C-alpha cells in the first residue's frame, strides 16, 4: 500500500485569490452601511421634540390621584400630548389622564387623574408629538 502526501490544494485545486478579496470587501461594505444606519438612528433619536418626567404624585382619595409632570421641549414649539396613568396594588390601570401642555405655561403641569378604585401609584407614560410616535 502506497501513501501519498498530497496537500488538499494540490489534490482539489486552490480557490481563486479574488474570491477572498471580494468577500472581505463585501463584509467591509455591509459593516459600513450598518454603522452609518446606527449613527443616523442614534442622532435622530437623541433629541426628541418633547419629553417628560414625573416630579411628584399623591393619592388623594379612593377616586382621585394627582401628579406633577415636568415637560421638556426640544428645539422648537410643537403640539404635544402627554399621558399619565394611575395603577392599583395589583398593577391594574385604574385611571388615565391625557393633557396638552402649553409651552408658555411653564415646565411643570399638575394633572388630576380620576380613578375607578384606589390607586397606589402614578406612572408617567410620556409625551408624543408629530414625528415622535413613541412616548418619552
């Protein structure tokens, strides 16, 4: 029995050199496009037209909760809509209030939420504006 010491490229033929360069070039282009899209998304989403935060909340009685919401505006005036909801001890939504903040009225907005039963917490859902479908 004879043993031949042939290497695989000698036996089957080596792949063409250009294939490796094309593959590397294609990977570089795909990574570059993904990096550009990621950068664009990050920059576009980093400065929303309007955002809000819950400053304080109080459970007044079995059918009322209050909250103070601070609204921050972006570059220019926009028509915004903000939503706040009240939660019960079992995490069920027991009340919700939506208001339209006026940029000239100041940054803090008191909101009264009518509830169907006693609330234990108030949650700020956030504000939306045209071109900003996700509440912030």
